C-alpha cells in the first residue's frame, strides 16, 4: 500500500472515563488510529465533556472517585439517550455490570482489557450508532415529506415500515461490492431499488446496465450478455461487446434472472466467481469489474428443487436478499403514490390535473393492485388524461378497479348473468352520483329517485363508507 500522507477518516468520538492515567493512555493508543479519543478522570468531568462535545461512545469505569460509574450512567443517558455507554469493571463486579446493562448500558468490559475485545466492541458500538443516526435521518426526511429527493431514492415512494427498512438496507449495502438478489411480484419496483443501490454506491459515476433477461430471445441472450467475436456465427460481421464489458467499473442489473438458461447460468456463475467472461467465439477470457444485482418474481428456492435453477448460482446471487412487499400489503402508501403519479403525469401530458377526489382515492386504496405500482401508475395515467377537470373523479377510475369483485368491465364480453351485471352497474352508478354531489345522501337520493334510506342501505350492503365516516366526521345527509 502506498502511503500518500493522508490519515484515514476517523469513524467516531470515544470518551474514556477512568481515574488511572495509564488506562486512559492505553485505550488512546489502541483507538486513536480510527477514533477521536477524549478523556475524563471522573464523572463530573465526563459530564462537562458531554455538554461541550458530541460523543458517540463512552467507556465508563465503574470505580471512580466520587460517584461510581453505574450512578453516572443514568446522567449520561439523560443528557443524550443516543450516546452508547460501555461499563468497564473488574471481574468481581460482573453483577454490577449486568445491572448497568439493565439501566441502559450497551455492554461491559472486564479489566485487564484485551486489545481485540476493545477493538471489536468499539467497532460494533460505532456501527450501532451509525445505524441509529441513519434511522433518525430517514424519519426526519419522511416527516418533512422530502425523503426521496434528499436521499437518492428518487422514484421510490413509501412510508410503510417495510419500505423504510428497504431504504435502510440500501444505505447499508450500497457502499459494498456485495451481490444483491431483489425479489417481489411484478410491478413492485425492483429496478428502482437496483438503481437506488447503484446511485448510492462508489460506482455511481460508472454505468448501470439493466438487462431484462426474459425479454431477449433465447438465441441472442448469450451474445447480449457476454459479447461475440467477428465471425463467431452467421451474421456476426463485427466484434460486439456484451453487457458485462459495457458495464465494466459499474453495475449490471439482471432482471427476471429466473428465466436464464441453465448453460448460461454456469457462465454467469463464472463471472461472479472469477470476474471474467468469454465472448462467443473468443479464444481468451476477459477480466471484468462489475457489481451484479439480480431480480426475480419467481421462487428461486423452488426452482432449485425442480432443477430449473443452479443451486450454486442461487447462493452466489442471494448474498443479500431484499424482498419488496406487494402494494396490497402497504395500502397506506397508495395516497402518496397517487399524488406522485398525478403530478408526474400531469406535467408530462401537459394536463391541469392537481389531485383526486376522496371517493376516487378510497376506491384506489381499497383495490388489491395485482399489477402493483406499475398497474397503479397506468390507471392514474388514464385517469389524468381523461379527467374533465382539475380533480380526478370516481367516474375517471376504470370500472374493473372501482368494482374489482367481477374483475371485468361491463363493456367486455364477460358472460355475466344479467342480475350480476345490473348489480354491478347500479353500484358504480350510485357511487358516481354520490361523488358528484359531494356525498350528500339526500341530494343523491333525489337525483336517483329513491328514499335516502335506500341509498344508505345499499352503501351498507356494499361495505362502502361515506368519506369522513371512518374518522368520526359527519357526512352530509
């Protein structure tokens, strides 16, 4: 390694609280290459340091002049609950250390110290501190409504706990060269996650090559991935670089990896193991430096059992698994996605559409979205284009979304019995009239030519709540 004279970045700040100068000096010598080390001789001095400086980790001796370490511990946590405290104790004071853990200490060390124990404990503690800070940053960004723009997750919308967990995982794995297998149903946004990982990685200035394996004809997939030499086959009039060579230094995202042929799975395994490829018709291997991200909507474990997917490749790809939940499992994110797509599509289509009505939003939120986010975007696209005014209304929502029980539109040759078709039409018609009169049931009943109790009974039978009823607000009668 060449020494360029620059010191490595310090990972955190550690405060060593011990009345023995020799102990403080020893800890400083162990940690000063990786951490900023502060010192204090007693509890009062430690609290003064904590008031003046932001400290990540406090190594607190139990036996101190004045107040004991276990009595100082609650004051440190009161000053900053996120500060990590490690209690240092003699072997005979293990019970005290256990009590300290109960009071909020992260861990304890026993004297005399072992260098490796200190290094390992400090590394774990600082990693914990860094993760906690990231969670706080994510929560702050989420509450501020500017999460995606501020954190490199453009295009990813969601505040559901599972989505927050995905953001955290992306933040953890992006800086590493680790292979990631992204799983989830079609339309959940697996490619967006791959792009977010690339954008936050050290390879961000290099290309991201996305390949939909299932979309490439079987006869071309090998050449597309690995390239070919001139004359390798009929029609190969010139050398062609494959996706792995084009992605050298960057990231290759293999979508629908489960559809890759078994013989090409062996070649992909070699890329992951040896970091080299063979062009079709080539005579020598070519070194490539790429990070591989893969995605699938299939159960690859089951495919391995059925011998449709190589077991060794599965384990090579599945180093870090990342599962994306379907939209029906995070319905609270639907309003945010709807708002995002309305703004995006209205801008792209030059339409003056600024939102959706409460009735339309309730229908969109209730639907199960088998096509997930991709289907939602398509539905919003249609609704924005067809909306008669600045707000998307219930009548702008496709009938198979507004009335998913039948899974078909009235205009299609669905073969529904007449009664079911009439019931379906009646439900949709009543809901649209209610929306047109802002859910004033009495006005809707007059327009429909029925008693208001008939309208209420139908709503109850359909399991439809008037907007505002769920949160205790009164709807117009």
